[in-house]
C-alpha cells in the first residue's frame, strides 16, 4: 500500500482507503470482520457519516482495541452550530472514540456555504471542537464543483472530498490546484456508484494520479476488500486497459445513478437506486435474466411510482428520476 500525505494535516493515509456507506447493509459480525481485515491488509483511513444509517456504530465495533492504528473520518449534514455539535457528540459515541481525526461538512451546495461558514454555522462548532482536541482536522464534501472552488483559499478547511472516476473527470484541474494549496484530496464515487464494472481498472485509474490523496471505495464483503486492495500491487494501466475503461465510461453518459441514496426515502417505498442498478445490468451489460430475477424480488416495483417528485430535489446529480423510473417500469413491465 502506498501512503500519501493528506494535504498539510500531517496525516498519512493509504492511497486506497475505506468508504463506509455500504457497511450499513452488513450484519454486525461481518462488518467487524471486514474492518479488522482491512486494518490487517494495511488500510488506515476509514470514512463514514452520520447519514449512513448505523455504519458509524458498526465501524466503532470494529475499531475496539485498535484505535491507535487507524485514522477516522466522518461527516455531518448539519448546517448550523448546534446541530453540528450534537452530531459530533453522536459520532464520538457511535464510533466509540474520544477523538475524530477528520470531521467534514457533508454535501454542501453553494447555496448553503454562507450559512455553514458564517456566524452560528456548522464551522463554529468544528473549530471549537478542534481547539479542544476532540477533532483533529476539518474538511468538506460536495457534489458541486463550485463549492470546492469556493473553499480552496479557506485555511480552516484542510481537506476536500468530491466525486471522481473515469466517467466524472470534471474536477481534474481543481484537484491539481487544491493540491498546490495544500488541501488533502479524497475521492468518493471511484467506481461511479458501481456503474463501472471493472473495479480494478477504475481504482488503478485514480491510483495513478499522485496529486489525489486517496479514494474511498465502499466495501461490504471480504471479497470486495481483497479485490480493491490488490490494486496497490499492480502496475499502471496499459494503453489497452485504459482504452477499455474509458470506452465503458463513455457508454454510461452522465444520466446514471451513483447509488448515493440521497433520493430516499421514497414515499411509495421504492428502492430507487436498486431499480436503476438492475436496469443498468439489463440494458448495459446484457444480463437480462439476472437483472429480471432481482427486479422481481424487489418488494416495491418502479410501477408504484406516483411521480410525486420528492426524490428529485434531493438528488445531487439533478437526475430526472421520475422519467428514469418510468423507463425502468417499461423495461420490466411493472
């Protein structure tokens, strides 16, 4: 594993680190085993969030007795000081730790930035807890490139987290500028939310960018963990491998689900990301029977969509979810 400096924080983290989103789908015993095996294999940076429905608690169980071997990052959607303080306290309890190495303001759009950074905003709580030594460093995550650009000169914000993969490359120039300004760069959605099927090629593509500190693929099995970490021992992509990866990326376009889950909960009970996942396997990868079987197993189908539109304002990628859901219904016939 190659370890890289996380900007000017003084921390050194594995170039391939651990994203906590899918851990929430694991049983406790399995989650603990995955976390502890990751540490055995050299992973030292674990990213999580208050939003991830119990993932912090599961990681906290896995960290028992090995806290000194790991760097914990988590984040909160809080926009005001009081809510952020409550979330920091909740994260400390869930993760079973007395301090958090990196706490991030989560998914901040440009419209929220003045509130987050202004008087009474979330940043006030983060700075206070940093002064107390309870938080080591402060970061920000966003799906808006304008947000990232706006904070590059903010000295309180030490790290940035933004989507980057073979499909979504719009941040390349901003990443280089951020690195020059001493920011740690954390890449989320390295597999485009699972839309890219070849995880090894996708991660190697990012691994080659030395100004990027680390990527944080989500992992929910020992098999995924082993596969993702094997990239660290591989050479750079060949011309043929790069061409194949970029061809797959081009086939996806931009109108696809990244599985972030921010669209939910659906009032009709539809698992929106799962509908789009099986549709992708049906249409892009020609696994029609496999996809149909899994669609049939869903308790609520795309046809139950009432087109209420509650999901669309929540989607950070501004996807036309109602239109896409209609397409899923047409493909599977219900």
